[in-house]
C-alpha cells in the first residue's frame, strides 16, 4: 500500500531577506523556521532544505541497514547514522556523506561495511537522490 507524506512551507518576502515556516503536516510534529541565511550561512536556530534532506536520508538509511542486517541473521543492537549534505550557493547540493557506527553482534567490519554499502544503494532516499554523489563511512562501534 502506498503512503503519502505532506509538508508545506509558507514563505514571505524575497529570497535574501525573506523567511518561511515549513510545517510537517502528516505527523504534526512541528513547524520550523527557514531562511536563505540558514541555508547558505549559519543555521542560527533555523532549518534548511538540506538539513531536512539529511534527516530524511539518515533515518531512511538506518532503516534499510537495520532491515538488511536482520534479514542476514545479524540484527543490530544499535545504529547511529549521520548524513552531511553539502550545499554550494549557485551550484546546489554537491554531495552527501553518510557516516554510520553500529553495534552488530556476530558481524565483522567487512560484513558491516558490505551491508552498509547495500543499504546506501537501496534505501529509497538514496535512490531519490541518485543524481548526487553519496559517500559512506561505516564502522562497528
């Protein structure tokens, strides 16, 4: 069964001096301020499209890796994934770097790295972002 998730943004003003609020409608978990300076300079308590992409990618990747490890008979005890999305004004998103550390009883470093590469390739967010260079560093905790 397909699902739809909805968010919306209300923006006021021009790009450089304006600002907006992005609302996570499906979950109702919050509304977050967004602005050009929070995207191209310092966050200063506001989010950006790239931070939201990083949140989506880190959670999707963690789910995919957890599923793959469990399917191989080595379910993880814990996974911690960081997604770092690089944005270059005038160019756009120039890359995403995933870093994952895992506690996986019965699995060696090579097996964990292979499972992480497979998750990177197959997670739906990675697939949606296929036009972007995605790199990965994986290690057991």
